[in-house]
């Protein structure tokens, strides 16, 4: 089909009808995820083999291969979904492909060993729509990711894409669009949670020409990757949202500021923008409505602070990305001092949904003050990691257990960090006594903007990092301060010097040189930094320290008073020791970089305490949990006890057969 | 590096092409510098002068941008770029141990390059593949769920690619 400019909404509908007709009933589609996560798992080799095998089997005309964006569970990659049955294969290797072609594509049988197995119950689920990880979610934004080839505008249009735009351009007035967004209750997904409709209205009502709309795709929060997945997997939804927004605000120029670290997102977005232009969905006289709008893509330079609106705009102008004081809001004077409306990727992607299905439908999802869904990047020590999209207000427990599948490796949950470096840490004891002592647990906290702020964290862009008993909360706080210290632009003193000084104190504590008065000092400094910093990087920088002090104060005290790191993370306070659980497998000897481990195979091993550099390599490789991280100086005592208690394994009972 | 004959000329040509690609728009300064960084794996001093001249910007402005953003390096980088993700998710899954392992094996700290110009080690805030942490990006290849043993395998693969490259060169 030759690309033709769509001159009217009717032309768009015709094209859609044409495309859906061409999709035959029951057509076989094999969709393979080629998002960054699956690329890291080697999906390219799988795709090459798949193409070759399908050609060899002569199925080219019957089976369509679709290279898609990320459906969410990155760790199971490479992922493959076979439609129309929705058979879902995980961890597909190139050598599995001929079996898939032979059994599934030719005969409709399922290859059992490639099917997802629930890590807790052991039950196998062959179909995408049966896997609890998916069924417990509400996937309005990312649900289409494995149905769409992001480089094909046809896929998006066939699924109803750009219908919302057609509706907004022909059936609604700009004020009507803003009213609809206001009514929907949509709030900014970048972190602040500012009502989107209100922002649009102020930008529209400000005098000035030209006006700009900007998409913030500088997803700098470490641990969050929903914006990357949306841009990689469904870029047209973001573009459509931006066009609708521009129409409402009265802007003709749009910018997308993409992180330098996301080459694939930039590439797919670039292809999408070019295609939209070709079809007359960007450029002059969009869909024959007389409205002009175009989008330029700008690459970031790798500075965290550029996620802040004023810094981002400075960077877009080609300058150093330093924020400025916001006495005058960017909706009045932003990019080149013109009225500028900046929203995050996920916010823009919500807009077409609201316009198409209506504000009333949207406002039914979520809680009173937080509407719609939120995509979280669930990572860390849960069984099922990846992107999860849930309605606002869902209890944290459901995310961690029903979707996340509980904690990994039989350990215990300890904390969940949300909101990235500006956010805070929640405590999640699972009732078995997680060592926090007190009874505070946020497991049943409804997750939305206001509840997270109330308990000292924040929504942020949606990173949700789960930690188990192996995580040290002082170390986590130190990690974030170290991050922020490096990323502070240095313009204002409280942030530049304050964070550095707080980090010095935390470093001291993790070395076992902390003083009891340090805790008060940290709290006082936090308040000063919050009150006096120029932008939100500094203004929220102490949050990780304050929230860990609030919920894990005893861990700080253990470091300061007992010179002990309860989790065994802070290497200056830890000794590694081998206990009687050792079966003499010798793996630790091979992994040790400083030849500090002695022992013959099948004998008890021991770590020469004086030569150990506390790198943790042995702890990582030991399959028996025999390597323990104990208080500094107590390693030898543990090993002496092990020498007494240890028994050789040769006479071990033969495995009981079921 | 600037002593290589013809290097100045090469820089001049490349800078002219890159600046031309963005029509010398001052707003494109960051992207111009990124493209130069990609071509040379760093920003040669000469290139900064040329960018300033061709884009009609003060050198101070070019220099401030070149030193502000993490994406840029004023020092030459090694042939292999090993970049460890130290995002939060990677951190809680042991990214620090991977960094320390690479520091020991390559005998350099993050931000440094081996004296033979073979390897550069860097850390990055987040690569956005958090579910696969700890993650390493080496020569545009992602390596997920890294352990110390995987680092050995990865380094072997990188040095093997060198040998193949050399063999192919000799054969040609």
C-alpha cells in the first residue's frame, strides 16, 4: 500500500477498515519482543533462527513475524507470543525455535518446557491471558505492546490509533479537550502529580506566541523504565497524546527530549514521527482540520537534573542543563521564554485513552484523588520483575505478592523503595518478624500519589525496588546520596555542599565511625536542604535518608553503637566466614580473587581472615549458604565452631525418590 | 593521538559534516557533540575549537556543555567500552561487586582507560533494563544478570573479538 496523506478523519477510518480486513480471521502471528530487556537476553538470535526456520518449513505466507516492544516481564526474555491462541513462551533460545515451528506452528501443540512456570506454586501457564502476572494487572497503556510493531504505523492505526485525535480535532473545541482532561483527574506521571488539565489550561490562557509542548523522556530515575518501554513499544500513543495536547493548548511546535542512554527508544520514536508526517498526522493541516503541529526529537546529554522542567528546557536550547528558580512558571515562560507545557511520556500516552473513551470512564479507575492506572517498574528481589500496570490505589501487597510472586529465594521482604532518588523507603514486614522490630508495615498501603507522600515516600516516575533482608538501609541511603551528589548541578549551595556533607556523615557511619549525634545532625541538615534548595533535586534529596531514619533507625544505631551492619553489606563492618554447611564443592576457591580461601574438595573450607578483601565473591557463588557475612572480627570464631561441627558429606542419605 | 598524521584534517572533515547535519543550529550543540563523541570516542580539543567556529558560538559555551554532561569525555577512550549500570535495581543485586571485579581485572577505576588503550571502564546511572540487573553494557552489547564468572566470560569474548578482528585484517 502506498503511503498517502490522510486528508480527513474519514480517510483514517477507511484506512483502518482496510487494514483490519486484511487481517484474516485466525491468522497466525508470532510476536517476539525486541525491547532493550529482551535484546539483553539475546532475542536477535532467536529472531534470525525463527525467520530461517519458518522459511524452511514453507510457512512464510501463513505466519507473520512481528517484532514488538516490551510487554513487561523482561527477566523471562526472550519472550515469544503466538496468536491467535496467545501461547506465551519464555526464555526462548535459538535451539528451541525448530521445535516451536514444528510443534506449535504446524500442529498447534504446546512446548511444555518453554511455558511460564509460577515460581511459588510450580503451576505452568501456557497462555498469556492466564498468567497471574498479567491477569492481575490493568494494562491500558502497555497492553498493546506485544500486538504492535513499533515501526509500523499500520499496526497502531488498525488497533484504533489516532481515532482520539480525529475526535479531538473534529468534534471538540480546545476548551472542551481541556475540560475533559480536567474532568478525568489525570495527574502528571513524571513524579509531581500536578493535575494535567490545570497545567494545560494555564498554558493556553497565557499570552504569548509561539507556545511549545514538550515531552519529558529523560527518564533519569535509576530503576524506572516505563517511559523507555512506551517509546520503544508504542511510540504513536505518545505522539497522538502530544498532538491532542498541542491542539488544546494552541501550540504548533513540539519537542521530545529523550535520554541519551535509550538509543532504541530514540530510533523507534524517530521512525514513528517520520511515519506520522508521511500520513499527514503531523505537519500542516492535520487530517484536513487546518491544525498544524510538528515534533522534533532532541537527545539528552546524560544529566539527571535535566528531568527537572527548567533544566530540561535549558538543555533543549543547547545550553548547560541547570535549573532556575520558578518564580515564573514554565507554562508562562519556559523554552526560549515562551509559554511551554511539559508532560511526561506516560502522561501523554494517557491522553488518547481519555479522549477516546471519555473522562467519566477514566475517572472510574483509581482512587478519589489519583485516577487511572500507573505503570511501575517492579525490580529487585521479587520473583516476577518487570513492568506492571495497575489501577491507582491497589494495595502494595497485591503488587508484591499477586503480581510480583513474592520474594526471591525463600528470603524475607524488608523494604520497598519508590520514587527513585527523590523518594523514600517503605517498610514491608510480612508478618514473620522481618527484624524491623516495630509493627509498622506498609504492605496494605493503597498505592497512589497522596498515600505515598503521606508515609514519607513519593510516586516519582514509578520505580519500585524491592529489597530483602540482604539490603542494608544505611547503604541504600548512602547510595542515593552518592548518586545525587554526583548529579547535583552545583548551582545552589544547599544542594551542592549539603548533600556532600550528608554523604560524608553516611560514609562515616558505614565505616563504623559514626557518632550518636550524627542522626540528629542528618535530620537537621535534611530540613535545611529541603527548605533552601533551588530545585526539586535538592529539595527532595534528603528523602531517602529521612525515610530510612524513620523506619529503620535501629539499623543506623547498629552501625553507630555496635559497629555492626545487620545485613552484612557495609564491607568495613563485615567479615566473611564459612560455616559447617560447607560441602567442600570448591566453587568459592575458584571465585576468590585474593586466594584467601583454603580447603580441599569435599573438605571444610576456611577463609584466611587476614587476606580476605570482603569482595563477596564467595558469598555470591556458594550454593549451600555456607558463607556468612558476620560482624567484623568474628569470622575466625565462626570458623572455629564450624571446624568442630562439620561432618563430611560422603555418607549423605541418597535422595528420596518421590 | 593528535600526532597521527592527517588527524587534524580528519577532525575537520568530520566536524564539518556533523555540524552540517544539524544546519549549525545552536540548539543542536549537545547532539553535535554527541555525534563527535561517537566518531572519536571522545571530544578532541581541536574539535571543540572547530565546533565553536563553525556554529558561531563562544568556545566557553561549547566547553561548558562538553564538561557538564556525563555523555562527554575530554580524554580518549579505549577500544572496548565497558559500562556497568549502577542504577538502584542493579545496586541492590550486587552491581558494586561487578564494578570491583572489573576494577581488579582491568586495573583501572571507573572513568579510566587502560594504558594500552584497550579498555575503558565507566558506570552509568541506569540503562533501563532494571529487571536484568546487574547489567553491563560492553561495546553496545547488553549483558544481564551478571556474576563474577560472567565478567570473566564477557572479557574473554571481548578479547576474542580482537583476535578475530586481527586475524581477519591479516588475512585481508
